[in-house]
C-alpha cells in the first residue's frame, strides 16, 4: 500500500504541508489553477532549518504588468532565510490571522489579503476553480471542517459563519494547494504521528488565546490523530494544517514501517535555536498485512443485569462510539453468577462510552486497560445477485483484505441470506454458500 506519513513532532501548518508535499515528490505545476483563480503566486524556495535543507512555500500577491496581467508563476528561487524574523506570530499559514504582511524580494505576502468571506463564499471560490472532481471534494471537505470549527467556537450556524481567521486568499491557497498536491502524489493512505501544538499564547482577531487555539481544539475533537504539547512556546499547529490532516490522515503512535520511495521537509517560518522547524513527509510502501488501529478496552463486572439489558448493550454502546461489545459469563464474589462486559472503542471515545455503560447497567465502576492497538482488515461490501426459481435476490457480502489488497475472507451477511432463504424455502447454508461463491469468483 502506497503510504504518505507525516512526522508531527513540530506541528503542521498549511505552508509546511505544501513544502513537505513538493519536497516528497508532488509536482509544483499542479498549483497553477489556484494561482489563476486567486491572483497569487506560490514562491517555492530552499531554506536551511538547523542544518536541514527544507522546502519553503509562501503565498505572494501576483505582480501585474502594465496591461494588468500577472507576471506569471516563475517563483522558484533560493532563500537565505533573511525574511524570517523571531518576532513573527506564527510559523506558517496562521500568520495571516494577525493582519501582518511583508515584502518578499519585492513581492507582497498574501497574508490576510482578499475579502473577509463567509463559509458559503469560500465554497463558491473553490467551486469556481474548475478543479478535478476528487480534488474539489477534498478541498470542500477541509473548508467544511474549518467552517464547523469556526461555527462551534463562535456559536453560529455553519451557513452563517464568517471566517474571521481563515477566509483570506492565502488560506484558500493552502487548502486547495494541499488537495492538489496530495492528489498528484497518488497515495492510498495518509498517516500522521501525534501533532505538537506548541505552547504559550497567540494574538488573534478576537484577542489573546492560549495555544492550541480554540479552532484547533475543535478540529482535534473530530480528528483521528492525537495532540501533544510543546516542545516550544510558539504556535506549531494551525487551524488550516489541522483541518487538512483531520480530513486526510489517520493517527498513528509512531511512523509506520515503510519501504521509503521519497522523503522531504516542509519549512515553517519560525527559526528555533535548538530544533529544526520542519514537517517531514515520507512516501513509500507500507509493510504488514493488516492496518493498525489504536483502541482502548473498557470493562466492568455485573451481577444483577437482566438479559434484555445485556442483549441491548451492543446497540446502545455503538451509538456513542463502541467498536465491539462482548458479554462473558463470570463467577462473582460469594460464587454468584454474573457477567463481564468488555467494550472496544477509540481512546477519544472512552469517556463517552464509559458514561453510557454506567448509565445502562448501573455499574459503580468501569475499568480501562489503557490505549493499545489492534490489527484490522480493510473491509468492503459487495452485492451478490442470486437467481432462485427464476427470481433474482440480493445478498450483501463482506470482503476482508490486507493492506496489499489481497482478499482473505468473504462472508455473506446472515440476515440477508436468511431473508432469501425464507422467501425461497431454501436452507440458509445454501444461500450463504452461493452468495460467497459468487463474490469470490468475481474477486478471482
């Protein structure tokens, strides 16, 4: 499986992601539609970050010639970091939120330029770019994540939300640019290690806020990856970077095993004394037959639960995030019969699942085994059409495959097979076998 892995120990911002993706092999020319639509240029340069050669991408206002035309997109150059300063309020795409703009070799940064847009207006801008369908879908999904976070922070509806921080041209260029570059890399899976947020405070349009900012926290609640504080007092994870990764990336504890095909570093604007401010990206073939899924296990002992309640736990706990529920017979104190309930869920859902488990069962305590992981198959569902006595019937079949796409199990859904068996007066086992054979033959 072709995998893109981000190393999040120095956070992520939109500009860092653009730089990392280009450095890892994405074609810079795919960004042309954004430059044409927004009258901006992506300035791509090579910079030094504590001895690491990294790719820096800055969004600049396009220069116009005497006829009012842009001077083109030839913005590649070498950079000696002279434009970076220690008093910047952000290391990347979040800097536009503070209204700063400065010159870059005679060009003006696009930070904060363009109208203040509503969520709907940003959607209109993206849809007008005539992007490939898959790229437009990804870009709009990222915009929606940003909009939902903004709406939640300010207590507004999504459709009525105005982007106070991320509606300017440079933020749109970051979002759409990342979607274009990711599409060009053509990977099957994107993962990220825990993302560093930084620390301290940051100046925003509504005042001074602690890091991570409210929008980043809102986005992290919806994401599959986890946050970690530090390692410096600066804003390392921005809303734009968080939103892009919330849409495309799975969280992993550490970099996966990869046969690396390419790698690169995307530079942020901050320069730190003792650590390189870069986002590393690795592209390669992941090893191992199954996908790693971070989980935690909750359990409790019950000695007085009625069977109807136990039978309904799968439904009620799944509604709040449980991935699997098992009820096992157990011997309690004084040799009384009871049950052990074990629940598998994502670590971020543990509090909510534990509360529902306590409410449903009346238990006085729920134990957590701590975050671990399980190895899971990639699952897909196929429809097998069977003809019985001249009538066509459909049965859903679950197909399990490993990370290399090799199918190792085909299982028909029992309820579908039972319904067909009842309608045709045939044994359920026959319907199961025929449905599975039909899909297996198609897979072969």
